[in-house]
C-alpha cells in the first residue's frame, strides 16, 4: 500500500487548506457559523450529521484556530462555537464556493438561497480577481511558482 505524504509538509497552500477544511462537514460547519449558528445541537439539526463526526470536525476547527469555544451568550451552562478572526477570513472562500455553485449547479430558473448585503438588501457582487493595474485577471494570466 502506498503511503501518502503528510499534508502539513505540502508546499502547496491549496493542499494544506484542503487538509484542514476540505471535507464536506467542516465547510458546512463554517457556513453555518457564518449564518449565526453557535451551539452543537443547532449544527447537528442543520447538518443531520452523526454526533461523533460533528464532535470530531468541531474539535479540529477549534484546534486549528478557525472556531473558538466560549460560554453561552445567554448565560446558560452551554458552550458556543464562534468564528475567530482566522475563521472570519474564510468568508471570501465561502462566497467564491457559493457563487461557483450558483453558476454551475442549478438548472435555469431553479431557486436557491442568495447572499445579500444587509445594509442594502442587494445580492453580493460577483467575486473576480483583479491584477495590480485593476484589470480582470484570468487564470491563464497567472502561474504558480513551485518550491524547488
């Protein structure tokens, strides 16, 4: 059986990121945290995931500094999971995944949830990478400089 290279030794940022948050449950937990969920039971009801899997993913996200545990905001004995600044910095990733899904995974006319700007009530604009001169930056105009 072939042994896999440990991902924490991988020089590719995409591979390291996927090692941490690339499974379905971790990304959906982060999505729900952005939607305001904080308690274990709320995550479980939303996702329909087994308790042991949810516990494992929450622990990994806490250990990685993406979520933090804190006392419940309502004064009860519960603990809540909240996004850390590192977790909040995943917002553009979540928006990009959402927009890709909107573009490629729904039939014409099929309804789906929409991310809106609370201040204006308008859908969030498309995320597009820009070059340093302000022009749109297509993938063909980029390259990865590999570590040697």
